[in-house]
C-alpha cells in the first residue's frame, strides 16, 4: 500500500471518528440517538434493586398447616353443601 493511500485511509478514519463523537466537558459523548441515555438505563425495571421479601417463596411448617386446615374446612363445607 502506498504512502498516500495509507494517509488517506488514516484521514478517513479520523473524520469518521470525529463525526461519531464530540467533546463535551472533556469526555467523548456519542451522537448516536439509538443508544439509551444514562437516565433511561437507570429507570429500567431490571436495573432496580430487589425489594427484600417481595419474591420469597419460603414458608414455615406452621403456615403450611394453617393453609392446609383452611383448605380442608373449605372442602368439607363444599361437600356438605352438595349433600344437602
């Protein structure tokens, strides 16, 4: 590859870089509108901290027994109502 061709490709690369980025406050900022902003990312549901206890599936034996008893009494009432 000739010297001038390499210089030309280097200039194209620099021009392409300049068109994609601008310097604001000393940091490169993309001008690409398809990328989400920092605020958009921080506001997404998947980026939020989990609430303690919200998705707990554990329960005690006492809680299980209570639910079982409630379901049994409900089932017994249903059977009694059908028999009447």
